[in-house]
């Protein structure tokens, strides 16, 4: 069995057929999922899903696109829920910065402050981090190292793979590999993959986004984690069952709550 360590099951695109989505995952032996926090107003929905289904957990956090809605006390009010197992997804995203120079600087400043606050929250709660990094590798790495994220570690949701992040494996970080690996233009991730220590690889979909081949263009779901695993097995030349075993072990080491 495998676990999808990053899927937004609280997204509205799953509202109508979540039972079927979970059923399809189960029949593909994808028996667990972690819902990262992105937009804080979706948190009650994530809680509702986790209370209904076994082996589905959630994280409290604010995605860099929602930094203006960051409210520490609100996030903390969900922290003691038995299914809250991580903090994130938090991080830096410089892909969609505003036009003007001073607006750019201001946006980066807010993103950094909110990111640092969430690293501190994870340390306080003793829960691992789920990190989102896009076009901001150097700044993200600096924050994680300077703010001692090492104390709790976590997973880098790294569809925007970069060599400079690899060093973070020494700081307790795992690397979440998703559907981008199956894309024809995934050159960077394909190059980086063999450099990641095998015991630091996790699987994710980032559903409903980044749907892997051969379902590209459709909504993503955690059953498709299987396509990522197959592609990874082909690229690394490791038997798929063996790889599945290693990744399951990795998942249970970082997120002990999965069974
Ligand atoms: Zn995400």
C-alpha cells in the first residue's frame, strides 16, 4: 500500500464524488492521504473529511498565495484535533509576483514572515512541515536552515525541483515526488530524482492539480499516485514492489500516524 502525502481533498472539485475518489484509491492500494492546509477557510472541510474516513489526515497551514489570510490563533484552534499531523503547506512562491518593484519587495516580505511563523508553529507543536517552494529555492532554504526546521523536519513538495534543495535531506527533509515526473517536459525533476536518497522519497499527487500522464487534462486524484510510482520505478530501475515498500517505510517514519 502507498500513501498520497499531498492531496487537496477539501477542494470543491471533490465535493460531489469523494466516496468514489476514495474507493478508486483503495482499489489501487493507495490507502492513505494527507490533506495540506492551503486556504484557511477550507480547514473545517478537511476536518470533516478526516472524521469520516480512516487513514486520511490533515495539516494546518497557509499556502503562499493566501498569506493575507494568515491567522495564527485560528490555525492553532485545529492543532489538537487527533487527525492534525503536520504544519503546512507553507513556503515561498515567487512565480506569480506583482508587477511593481516595491510591490514585489512587499510581497516577498509578507511571504517570508508568514513562512517563518509557520516554521515556528511546527516546532512549537512538534509536528513535521509540508513545504511549498516555487521559484524561491535559495530564500526558502535559508529560512529552513536559519529557523531550525531541522528540529522537526518535513517534506518538500518539490514539483519545482532544484539541486540546491537536495542538501535539505541533511536537515530532516523528505522529497515529495508527484505527477510532474510523468510529464514529457519534466527534464529537471528527472535529472534530480536519482540524486535524492531513496530513503528520503515520498509520493504525492497535489490533486486536483498536476494530473499525471495518461490522465493529463483531467482532475487529479490519489489513485493516480500509482502512475507516479511506475514512472519512478522505470527511471530508477528499481522493482516497483520494492520501491513501494521503501516509500511506505519512509512515509511511516515521517508520519507515524498512517497505518
Ligand atoms: Zn498543494
